[in-house]
C-alpha cells in the first residue's frame, strides 16, 4: 500500500500538487465568486467526466452550483446522482436486519439502490453522443465517500474507465472500540473489507476541512458551540477535541494510501452554507459586523473569530481541489 501524501492548504486558491508516481493532473485555475473564466472547447473534450455522489440527506439540487462551476469553468461533463431526500428512507430497510441492532450491519443489500444509481449515472455519462470522456472521476461528498468505495469494489468500474475517486468531507474510518458506530457497523465493515485506497488502478484523493475544533462536553475548555461540535466528533472518531469540518472530524476523513488534502476554514455541507449570517463560535453575527476577504474567512470587529460557512463546493474553495479531478 502506498504511503499517504498529506497536504494542508489555507483557503486561498492554491494549485494542487500531483503525485510523481501518477500521470500529471491538470492544475487548478484560480477562480472567485465574481470573475471566472469559461472553459474552452479543447478543455471540455480532454477533461474527465465527473459523477457527484451526494451525502446522506442531500438531494441532487444541493449540488447545482458545484455542477455549474465544474462544467462552465473547468470543462468537466458532470452528472449528479438523481437522489431525493426521501430516497434516503430506503436505508430504513436495514432496521429489519438483526445485525443493525447488534452493530454489525453490512452495507449490502440495504444501499443497493444507491449503488445502482452510481452504475446508471456512469453508463449514461460514458456514452455521450458527441465524444466519450477520456476518463470518469467519482466525486463523493460525505457518506457518498464510503458508498463510492463500495461501488469500486463490487461493480465493474474498469468497463467505463473510472480512474479517480475524490471524497469531500467523507467519514471513512470506524470509531475506536468502545464508541458506538453510528452507521451500525457499516464503517467497521468497510475498514475490514475495503480498507484504504483499495483498488490499485484508481487514484484516491481524500479532502477534509478544518472549519471548527471541538471540545469535551463536560470539560472546562471551549464554548457551548465548541462542545456541541465536539459531541458530534466524538461519536465519529472517539475524540471531541479535534479539528474537522463541523460534522466530520479530521481523523476520520482520510484514507491510508490516498493523497490526503486538508483545507483550512472549509465547512461540511451545502446545507447551511453561504448564509448571509456568519457562523461564530458561541452565536451569530450580523452581516454588518464583518469584513470579507477572498479566502472566505473573515474578521469580526475585533470581538472574536467569525467566518462565513463556505463548504467544499463554494466558489472560494473549488479552485483548491479541482485539479485532482
């Protein structure tokens, strides 16, 4: 297994490095919210097709802006899995399995509905009428990460030239012993049966954010907000006082053998991101109280640290990782 390459980037629009062991990746082009270049026809014909895998509770339309940026500015042909919020109720089928209650649930057949959607989306985007894409990248958000990894193990990804897997804020690793696996055993199953960068002919990139650092619920450090965040982190990785994207802690978001990229100031989800209000430790600030900069991190009248909720797919951050597609 290849050793992981780890990078930490501030939320400026940086050019991602590439592995020397692999084919060179096209560098990211800097963009911002108001001025973005349009991809040329040559770029569109040479760029990998991208299939976006929504996270738990998300639907197709949550990724509309990200899809538009990747298509218009970077020339990728993009398909978002046609998932609705109600679709996620299908996972309730796992409740009828005794392994759910034992915490030893296997992902299949409970999530077959999602895996079949991935297969159909890849087939559709690969048989484009004009010209087939040179390759296909799975761009997975949140729970779409372990779902995409499972697809790569159980489905014929080579038939459609799926060559890259990129995850955004995905919980990949199970919690330590003594902490209840919130997936009722699925992440434990994945670690045992689909560990790390599992397929040797697929390039794995795991991207994580450090939007907020948690604190122990009954500890003496941190605000109420920090402790709430820490409570969520502890359920995922067993530790509250770690950095993460507000939902997924950093220790859970990277895979062994993958290229590991950590982005500062990046929030987990498109839901609740890009609000007019600022997420502030311990409360909210009115928009009149902050001064913005291009990084997406803002100062708040000297009274503390405030920041806009900008998620991985916000215009300020896409340029930091798009080169890995």
